[in-house]
C-alpha cells in the first residue's frame, strides 16, 4: 500500500460510525423522540439510551422495550451490518 494513503485510511475508519449506533439514533430521531422521551417510554434512564447510541450493549429485555417504543425490532436496531 502507498505510504501516504495509510494515514488517510485510518482517519476514515475512525470517523466511520457504527451502523448499530446510527440505526438506534436515526430511528429515534425519525420518530421525533428525544433521548429523554425514549428513555421514559421504555422505562430506562436517558443515560442508558445515550450509552446504547454510543455502542454500549443493552440487556435483551431493555433492547426489546426500546425496540417496542420505536415500533421496530431488536434486529433492525441492534444488528451489526457486514462490512
């Protein structure tokens, strides 16, 4: 690989957001919900929603409640797409 291209590739990789985080956040925003409103409706803290959007793992029971509020499925919100 060309030496000058390596730094560009690593910067691009670091700035590429994970699909999982994007789907949760994108779906939440598309539904017109704030993190606080989603958290309240799902019975969790706002910090839990924030952490999930940043890539933290959720318990399955919490993921199901969040998906239910967003009228989505756990797979749609939290499955990683192949790279």
